[in-house]
């Protein structure tokens, strides 16, 4: 399974963590389509802790973390 | 000529009681802007670098910038500049709220405080009148209570003060203003305490600062406000979640120092995140003077409504102490504000003490019934209060920071500090560029002197690979120089998520009548960074002080997404010196000449 962690406003109306069958999601964009999150709302996309593009490949046991524009200091 | 400077400073000698009005040297102001830059230049020229920081010879400069109090967005900032008793080098601690703007409205660009009062004193500023009054009725009070009582004595004033930690000269003591805003770092509160100065109250009749060109400033402000509103971070993320939203981001990159940096991923981080804070204890957000961002948190702690924790204390009391009890962190953070303690260095010192306890160097009988155990809610709350009181022997030691604590027990390597000041909440093993910022920060371990987290993690202004070293030295220099400009103008660093050098240039030129280009303004920032370095050199800084703790260069991250990574500072530091035009950590003759700093 692919673990998808959602943060900040992406949690509104959704679970904090959702799981996807690897066959249902080949890249983060597929996950966003399933969740109904517009691509342009994603500011940070991490695959296993590393910044990734929305078309980068994801596979079984990967952890995908998705953030809208957020920051601080 | 109209200008957003007042053109006037007050020099207040607490030993003699003499108060002198001085004209602002406009040539110096143009070269060093104000705030952090001008404050450092004044102290450097007056020979403060070589004094004992807790003696009457040290000076405290409370200094605004030319944009403080103007219509510019985030114009509520001021700086406390002095020689730090924690690092022995330059201290310039920035704070928001409204106190700084009020000092400006009262007609002053800066107050320079010298000497030492024979009894506890406070300074009362009412427009152009300044008087010294007895603080005997306020000594010993917590910061918030002293604030309220001083407001009763001077209705309509804004209060800057120290709490009990500053009174007993804890080297982690902050200066508080407007109750929960802090000039937090480098022990500036101890310097105030060493002078027997409890507070500065300011009452101002004026409510505006007339700039050089009101129309141009209005136009520049409008453009900046639009950018701040439209930016996802300043217009959305920060107002909604505050800085606390970083907990989950940084943890998910495996760069969230845990248990005094022994680990760097905390599996319970979500319990102490900005998202959880919003869903539990948050009452509302709060804004400093003229701030369209409003990142401040107002929260419930029991039946009290108080200023809430930023990302840094959430991390430092949380993951770094192995703890996920958000309520306890909120309470400990409240005690930092009440006692007037740095809410980064205080919990980081508790984390270091927990490691010393875990490894058997601190004994149970030293703990007076509250063991320093990882994850103990009671320990973080009670040891914060004990450090604030400074009475129990171990607490008194801890109140002087992790370096002196760990050195006392023969293990300075457990102090996760640079120049004896604790590093903040980003592991420089997992995020390479921020390590350069930490190592070369003139005020010691600090993230807000060149916030490379912005490009390395948040993707602003563009996404860099956090694990690589290439180009990071150049990025670090530009961020450090731009930050020096913002800190000197009297604006908030957070505005820079949305604004860049062209916007700051437009604001400054409209405010003061300068004709800087963005490139020239960055050179002013570079000059400021270099004058700080000259101050440190005169104060006795050595090249080896630009170093990271051994843990970051010798112990790879043990687990989590950044497992195996280690700081490459040995690669980036020489690159940084080259980019800066420094040799062995200090500016070359050519660099000083280029920046107009030759003597």
C-alpha cells in the first residue's frame, strides 16, 4: 500500500492519512485526482521525505506527504 | 526634508541619571539603515566589543528602523542590540508587537542605555520627555503582571520589561514587550538585569510617521500588501496555522531534531503540530503593528488566555525533549514568557539536561524530585519555572544555557549550540544549506539570519535539493544580506516569503529619500553582516567558532527519511568564505574597502 499523509487545509473534509493500492496510483498526480485536490494547490510534495514532482513514480510502501503553501520560521 | 527617520536618539546613563538628546548621524543611517545595522555600528564605534557584557560598560541599544511605525506592512519591529553575555559576541534580538512603533511615534529612533542604576529603575518615555523612576514596586513580578501594573501607573503606555529570569541575569533571559512578544535570544534580558533596569514604558501622542514621499510609499505599500495577501504562505498558511505548521513539514523531511538531536524523526509529531494546535487550544490569531499576516497565536492554557507557542518551542519542548503533550508545551511556553526566558534556548537546555540525565551525568538527587526524563510533561513545565527562578543549583546552571551546563558535566559535545547559543529546529544534516547559516551566524546558533529553509524545504523563491551542497554558499550569503536589510529597516522577516529586494528597495526609498537600487541595498546588507563580523573579531571570536557541533559532522542521522545523512559543512564553509571575500572567517582588506568599512 501507498501511505498518503495530508496536512494543513488538505485535511479539511478528509482523513489525515489515506492508503492507496499501488495499482491505483502510479504518481502523486493520480492520488490528487482521486482525492479531488487541484494540482496547483500543492506546494510541497514529498516521496519518502524527498521533494518530488507530481509525475514522479510511486510504488508499494512509499510514503507520500502533501502540503499546501505553508511556512514559518 | 521629510524622512521616516525621526533624526533623534536618547542616550540614557543609568549610573549618573544623565539623559542626552543626540541627532541621528544621517550619513551613518544611510550606510547602515537603522535597527540591527545601525545599532551594531554604534556599539562597534563606541568600543563595546571588548567590554564585560554584564558590567556597567556594556550598552543596550533599543533601536527602530526607518520603516518602523510607517504605513509599510509588518512595520512593528525593533531591535535590541548589545554585547551578548551568552555568546560574548554581538546580540541583536528582534521583536514585534507595537512597542517599537510607539517608540518611533514618541519621536525617537533609538534609546542607548549605558551604565548601571544603583537601585531597580525603569525608564518612562512620554513623547519627548524621558525620566528615570524607581522600579521597586515591580521587581520580582512576572512579566505580564509587571506589564499590567505599569499600565495602571501610566495609562495608555506600552511596556517592555524583563521577568525574574532577567533580574537574576540568566544568560537565557529575554526582553518582553506587549506581554508576549520577545526579543528572545542571546541573553539580552540579562544585560538589562545587570543594569538594574526593569522596564521601559512608552507613551506617544503621534500616530503617524511622515515619510519622504507619501504617495510613493502608499503605492509601494499597496503593491506589497497585495503580494502578501496573494502569497500562499503569508496570505494563507501563516494566518491559519502560524509558524507551528512547520512541525509536520520538517518532520516529514526527517530533519526534526529529536531527543537533543540524537534522532531526527518524531513519530508523534502530529500531536504537537500547527494543525493540532488549531483544532484544540487556539482561541484566535494575533497581529503585530500593521501586519497583514497575523501569524501570532492566542491560546488557552487552563483558564488563562495567553500568547501561544511558535514552531520553535513546539519543537524544542516537544520532539527535542521526546514529548508530545501539547498542553504541557503550551504551559511551559507560557512560563518562558512570564519569567522572560528565551523559548528556544530554554527548552533546548532542558533537552541537553535530559541527555545528561539519561547518560548518568546528572544524578537523580540533583533533580529535587523532578527527574529530567525524556517525555516528562512535569519536567518541562517545572524545570522551566525553576530556570526562571534560578534558585536551585542545577536550575541556576541550566539558566545559563546548554553549553555551560554540558561543560560543567565534562561533556560540552552534548550542547547543540553554535557560539554557545542553541541551534533551532532544523537538522543541518538533512538540510545542508541551513548548516552554513548556523555556523556563520554572527549571533550564534540561529535560523533567522539566513532562512535557507525557505528554498530548501518550502520551495520559495524556488525549490532547491536540501541534500546537496552546490550553490548553497551563495544562497546563504544572499539570504543573510537581505535579512540584514529587513532587520535594519524595522520590518518583519516573514514578509520576505512574499517580498524581495525590489519591494524593500521601493519601501525604503519612499520612506527615507534614498535612491538605492535592489543590488545596492543588498550591498548595504552585506556591509551590515561584515560590521557584525568585525564586532565579533574585536570581541575575541576565533575562526573555530564558526563550527557545528560534532554530532552534526560525525554522527549520521540514525533513522527516518534522512537516515544516514551528515552535515557537509567542511565542503560548504570554505565556499562560503570565498563568496563572502573572507579569509579564516574574517573579511579581507579588499572586502572591507569594497564595503566602505576600512579603518
